[in-house]
C-alpha cells in the first residue's frame, strides 16, 4: 500500500506547480487540462476553466504529490489538519527551502534546534499548504 497526497488549489494549481518546481526542485511528471480530458466533466465547468489543471503529478524527492484545480469551487482551498514533512540533510538546505516556502506565507515555528532535531520548523506557504522541515539527529 502507498499513500500519496492529492492537493486541490481551486484555480491556482499551475502557479503552485511552478512554485514547487522552483523552490523544491520538483519534477512535473504529468499535467492534464480539463479541455484535454477524454470524457466531459461530471458537472459543467465555470467559464474559462477549460485550461485549468484537471490532474497533475509532481515528484518531490522520492514522493509523488498529485494536484488539481478541482472543478471550479469559488472558495479558497483549506489545507487543514495535515502538513507535508520534508526531511533534509543539513541546516543550510533546510534554511534555504524554509525561506523560499515561507515567502508570502506564514511561519508557525521558525527553524530551531529541538530535543528531536538540530533543525526543525513549520510554516504555511503562499497557497496555504502546511509544511514541516526537519533535519534528523
């Protein structure tokens, strides 16, 4: 069994994909727009959503993260009750990625030494996705 996160960005998916490619070195594995679907959507899409992302996949390190714009919800995505955790090899790498992810986001816990890690921090990025960065002992 394998669990892979699937994130819905309600209209900002391509912007998020570009951001994660730049900040995390993510590899865009695939991208399918609504207009490219072999079947019509189960409910009509809002006007202008034909070019929005129906399904995408990014490889971040060893993990596949899937994403979509969804089907036209008018509300901002609410990423609540979970965080994506990134394990990094050293404090410099953690600091660089932490700063890039935190730009236009919010820091819940700055990178700091803890009893379980020489470098750990938590933030939400500009899209509201919660991240935890950790350098193992």
